[in-house]
């Protein structure tokens, strides 16, 4: 059987090979469980200095395979200036420790594109829960920013995202992971197994090879 990969979930006990997104203060590593650690934009107005220190320390753990989720949310959290400063910290850590960056973006694609131009990161950036339209999708793909889809997405955007730049996640809905694979496979004209295998190979290479 092909292992199912979930590159972004908040569910602490996934039955799949998952990347569990946690805040630094929530990080209690379990053997053979993988995490991404970051200060969510929603927490950008209430995190402590301790959280940054913990983040920096935990990022270095073997179980931590990505930085984030971090990002920009114009509907929640601190003012944009503060969110940008926090995002820049995550970008720096991602580059320093050579781990991909997982992004949460709500009405902030312009900032993400600007940041990518400014920092020219060597690490892969992935926007999770991506729902943008095809115009935005092309801009991101041109920058080699990858996209992760859950159960809500723009079909045309999925169509134009090459399989090598596409990920599947469950986010807050672990029970929908299989269904998300089925939906995306159908749109991409692939068998579910082809999509699972492609995701497995790419995930092992990007996150788990060390
Ligand atoms: Zn999330």
C-alpha cells in the first residue's frame, strides 16, 4: 500500500505520514512524528519573546522538517508591519537551517511575492490551503512557489499547477485527506495512486531526506 502524505495538519495524531503544524509552545516531539513549527499569523499579536527563542531552538530538531506555518493574514492578527517582521524571522530561520517554509496567506500574496523577490530564498516555499485564482497562481508558480490544496480550492488553479509543484493536505479536517487526493487526482487526470506516489517521492526528497 502507498503511504498517504499529509503535508499540513493540525491534528496531533495522524494515521498518515504527516507534517503536524504546531506553535513553539505546543511542540512535544514524539518519535517518528514530524512537525513544522512557527508562529501563526493569528498569533502575531500575542506571542512572547520566549516563543521566538523556542522556535529557534526547536527548528534544529530532526523531527522538525519545515518552518511554519507563518505568513500574512490581512483579516486577523497584528498589523501588517508586525506580521512582516515576524514572517522575516521565519524566512531567516528557514534559510539558516535549510528547511522549507510553510505559508498561510489571506489577502497577502502581494507581500509574499515581494518577500520572495527581496530575499531570493534557497529554500522551498509552499502556500498551504491555497485557494487563489489562476492569475495569482501563475505569478506564484513563476517564482517557483509551490501550492498545497485541501478541500476548498479553485479548480482552474489546480488545473494549471504542475504536479511537481502541487501538494495535498488536510489542515483542520484529517478525515478529508483521502477525499482531497481523489478530487485533485480527478482534476489532474491522474489515478489516485499516481498522485499518491508522486507526492510520496517528492515529500521524501523535500522533507524527509537527511
Ligand atoms: Zn493550518
